[in-house]
């Protein structure tokens, strides 16, 4: 049986999980043949836990021997995702990249073009796409169960992070090391789900709290307002500073609404509200029959395994990728547009100008440097 030989770039928290999955045979038709472990501790771990797998100390060492792998799984800090992917594409290697695919969408565009030129598979790890609750919503929206969508609202306080977390790595929660804060890190999954279900907006306006709960210059809370060509209006609120965890996603249509609270999904249906308004001779909902029912969805298991298995099937069987590189860029575009909008205090048309965003990012890194050296 043919197997895809995998080189894993990065043996951090997620890298170890991917390494163990592949090495221990949990991913059919995949074999771990090389890892890039940049710290002494991770190299010791790899040599102890992954006997027989080549351990490289740097990306240079990893890519210096390209004949022992067919594909690269990138699990490094996202500031080096672009460099890693471009090297892999130049060697004709398939790539599966952790989120976000880069710190700015200008780099992400370069990655996508390089993948297209190389003619290889290029996927992004957005494992929440496999969650049954979101797949069910996708199905219901596809058959217009709530009619034409007119409003969507998402709120999340699930991802609380302590000051200890923010200081646990020099690269964390900084413009220089991470390219942003909560939107660039924790919110990438919700943003991906949001755009997957609702599509990409035409215009975005953001109000962002930079360091509301912490002493840094990146954001720990953000509120995005989005407008679509269809007339749909949506809002997306995300915070890492609140104590009570909650996730609420409401999608309103002309024939009802979908409400996802954590993983409890409820479908509300009624006749088309536009037609109802034309038909009745009453002041309000006196004659509107609303039916609600709980949609049973199972808690998703083995999400990461499903993403990796899909990648292998794409390489070997040409199966469509769960999230391809050209779609995986969308959450990054939303994030970059939000930063630029908050900084300029005005709506931004998507995608934002690459040069304008690059100038903004350079300015924020300079301010961060000044703050750090002035303390």
C-alpha cells in the first residue's frame, strides 16, 4: 500500500500531537519520516519518542534532504509559515499548514501562488470544519431551511487567556512575534467557520480594544461589523478577557432562524415573514405560527485525525481538501481588514490594500519596540 511520507516542521504543543498521530499509525497511508525540532528539548523528545525518524535542527537541515518525504505538515509559529511553505513548494512537496497560514495576507497570497505554480496539494488545518454542529448548519443553509439570510450574529467568550499565557512565549500576543493578538490567534477558527457559513463580506468596520485586559499593544477583544452585497448585515464579537465561557451563533432568515449556543442547535421556522406581512391584517405576529425544534448533533471526536486523513486522501486519491489554501486565507483577510479598520477608524473594503496593511504592521511593531525598550 502506497503511503505519503511526512516531514513535520515544528515539535511544539500541536506538533507533538501530529507527530504521535502519524508515527503511531492513527493516520492511514501516512508515514512520519522526518521532523524539524529547533529547540534542544524538542530534539530530545523526538529522538526518544520517534525512533527511526530523521531529526533536523533547522528548516535548512530539514529541506537539505528532500528525498525522504513527499509532504510537509507545518506546525511552527505562523511568522515562519510562509518561509516553510515556499521552501516546500519549491521542492514540489505537498503542504498542510497550521492556522493562521501567515501573519499577513500579502504573504498568504505568495504562498497560494507558489502552490499553484508547483501543482501540489495545499491545505490548512481548520479542524472545526469537521464539527457536526457546523456541518448541520451548512446543510440547513444549503437547503434554505430559514429562507433568505438577513442577519447573522456571533459572540464568543470561550477563549479566556491569563497574563501568564500571554507571557509564556516571547512571540505570543505581540505584533513582532505573532502579527496580532486574539483575532490572529484564538479567533481564527471562529472566523473561518463564520465566513464558511456566511460567505465573505464586501465591507468591514471594526472596533478593537488593544490591551483592554492586558499590558500589551495587541488586541484581547474585538467587535466586527460586516456588510454584504446581498444586503446581509452581520456582527462578530470575540473576547479573551471574560470569566464566563459562552459561544452564541444566531443566523436569521426570512423563514426562521438557527441558534447555536455552545453545541446546542435549535431551528426556528415560520412562513416567509415578507409574505406574512402582505397577507395579514393585524399589528404584529398574532397569526404567525413559529415552530422550534432542537437539532440533535453529536460531539465531534478525532477532528485532527480527520483533517490529516483528508490531506492524505487528497494527495493519493485527489479527494477535495477540507480547507484549501485559497479558502484558508479568508480568516486572515478578515483579521487584517479588522486591524486596519480599527486603526483608521473607518470601514474597509475587502480585501484591504496589501501595501497599506504592511505599513500599518511596521508602525505597530515599531511602537511595540519603543514601548518595550522604554520600560
